[in-house]
C-alpha cells in the first residue's frame, strides 16, 4: 500500500509555499544559474541576490575563504542593480511557478524606501526580504539592524512604499535579537528570517595578513547552525509573525530541527555551494521523515519543541 503524501504547505506573511524550503539570498544567484541543476519549480520559494538602487561591484578579492565548518565571505553585496534586474533577470523568473522574493539593501533609509517603491510595481515579485545588516552611512557605519529604533525605522519606511509581504532578515551580531524582532514586527514586518552571517575573520600565518581583502567577513555554514537555531527558538516565542530559519542547514535533519524550534520555513544557503541539489534533497528528506512518522502535515511539527 502506497504511503499518503504529507502536506508540506506552509504560509509566510500571507504567501502560501508548496513546501518550507527556500533559497537564501546571495547563495543562489538569480536562480537561472541553477536552472540545469535543480527543478526550480519544486522549491518552496526563491530569494535572489541582494539588490541595490545602482549596480555594485562589491569588495576587492579575495572575498571568500573556506573555514573548518563553513566559509567566510566578504562579497560586498555585488549585484546588477534594480533596473537591470527588472529588465534582464525578471523575464526568466516570471516563468517559474515558485514564488520569487527580492532581497534589498541600502546605505540610507531613503535607499530602502526607493527600492521598495520600485519593486512594488513588479507584479511578478511575491514579496521583499529586507536586509538590515548593512552599514548606515549616516550613522558612522553602524548596521541598521543592531539597534531596535533604526531597524524599525527602515522597516517602517519600506512598509509605507509597498503592499507586498515583507520579510525582515535579522543580524545575529546583536546583544538581544528578540528586541530587534519585536521592533520590526511593530513596524510592519510580515515575517522574519534569521540569522544573517556572523562576523568573523581568518589569518594567513605565513604572510600575517587576513585571508580576506576586507579583513573581516560573514561566517556561514554548519559552524553557525547551533547559534541560528537558538535564536530562531527565542524569536519564535517572542513574536506573532512567521519565522524563517537560516544558518548551516545542509540536510533534512537540520531543517527539521529549525521547524521544531518554531520556524515556519527555512532557507538553504552555503550548502548550495557544496551540493547544488541540496534544496531538493532536503524537501525529499522532510517528506520521508513525515511519512515515516505518520505525520500528515508539516504544520504538525512546527514549534513542537518540548521543554
């Protein structure tokens, strides 16, 4: 007798996803790069590379360094800019049945607002993920997302310019992530994704120089999973909006941990570099787990951590 397929559908800020597996911004390009490797229509959601108002070349190389349990990157948010994205990348993306989200960043609050207004006109885009881990040039380079007030100010400005669902991506480089989560929820966020990368560095002992031209970079991969999982659990208990877990997810078991901790969906990032098929493997692994446990819906395991 064939096992009944479990229901993998989940909801993020009013958008129904066929399954809880999304791609993390900056690790999946503009999706077309993975077209021959992954059935893009099987994914729960696709989040494209972070977009800015103008094209950006990013930082000087070297910009990526492998670490013992992941990698450090200092790409510097290289991207084609919103206008080139709309003209050159969107025609491919709009052919997909999978919801596509844009990730945006700016150097000022007005940058975020202008980007949101532009994207609001793109009917093919399901929602916006707001990266608040970027440096605020008017505040001496302090990241928008490390202070509740500025985090809320950015989200409030974006909220005024679009009716699309907003996912706000939180930085782990803070004292209390629940304060930031509640602040952006109050400012109009429909969902939260966490965590972004953790600041780190690597030194070449022969040259006594940083292995990154930027000196420091963002640590991602399995090394940060325990930290990300803890923060997702904390935030899921602190807000009423859906939480998306990000950080070191490379297999179905990792994804299930985040779902049990309270995440309504997850994003796969660094794993895409190691195994381009990781997202599909995780979807299939989650389904196999639910069948094995005779669980009919993914929603029946979300937030079921027993204390």
